[in-house]
C-alpha cells in the first residue's frame, strides 16, 4: 500500500513499530501501517493527484518566463540611459527617474521592477 500525508506524521503500533511520513512524500508500506496512517489523516497515494500538481508547476514556470522577458527589456533601456548619461534622467541619489523610464519603455513600470533592474545593472 502506498500512502501520502499532507503533514508530517508518525505512526506507531502497539508492537513497537514506528513509521515516519514526511509531508507530501509517498511511502510504500505494509497494509496494517497504512490503515493506521489513514486513520490519522493520511491518504492512499493516487497518481492522478500527482499529475494535477505537475500542471500547476508548469503554469508557474510559464509566468516566470514572461516576467524575465519584461525585466530584460527594462534592463536594456536602463543600460542605454546609463550610457547616454543625461542628468535630467536621474535623481540626485543616482537612480533613474520614474518618468524617464516610463517614457523610454512606453508603459508604466512599477518601482519594484525598476529598482530591481537598476540593482542588477549596478551589481553586474
């Protein structure tokens, strides 16, 4: 019997056998221990459930790729602004002005994305 638990649990029998289940890790065990684990809230392992989780991971990866593409465009624009060195595009602390970046990108860029891209240039 294959069992998986959503949280870490320990199943102990009167005979002294103890089995630990890590959260989310399926484990192949004897039926007697499996039944005790199910009584404690674990579930019998189901391959269909695993497929659903994999589908969610793919969505997250696709989203991350789109964000990375946007960041690289922003980094390119900021590098160009840095090379030009026009003081009217920068604040007194050396960071690029939001209005200048938004104009160069053709859209409004939030401050977190702008600062992250700028820091990546300074740290490269």
